[in-house]
C-alpha cells in the first residue's frame, strides 16, 4: 500500500510539471504572437503616416493648382475685356474714316487671273 501513494505523488508531480510546461509554452507562443502583431501594427502605422503625408501633399498641390486656375481665368476675362474695348475703339475710329477705292483698281480686281 505504501507504493500506491508514492506513485500517485509522482503522477501528481508529473501532472503539475506538464501543466507548468504547457503554460510556459502557451505563454511563449502568446509573446511571439504579440511581437508579430506589434510588428504588423508598426508597419501599418508607418504606412498610415506615409498615406497621410501623401494626402496632405496632394491637398496642398490641389489648392495651389486651383488658385492658379482661378487666377488664370480672371486674367483671361480681363484680357478679353481689354481686347473687346480696343476692338470697339478701333471700329469707332474706322467709322469716321472715308476710304475711296478708284474704279480702275476695282476693275482690275474683278478680272480673272
């Protein structure tokens, strides 16, 4: 009978050792998984920062191009207004000019080549 309790003690010691070893292995695997997840998180953060910088740059470029296009449109409108005014002035000046073309010139222009 003395042998039975001793074998039970050894079985309990082995069971505790197996439990501790399996817990240690689970903890080690959990730490490895946590390290891998942390590395993925760091990579995702870096990619996110790069994306945010790209978005910021594109927004700045968009604002600059928009301002450039608006100023160009205003300048074109102003130039068109000035040209229209100049054309009107020249047309009004030409209204007062009399131009007489001699008949000989008109006849020569009407002749076939």
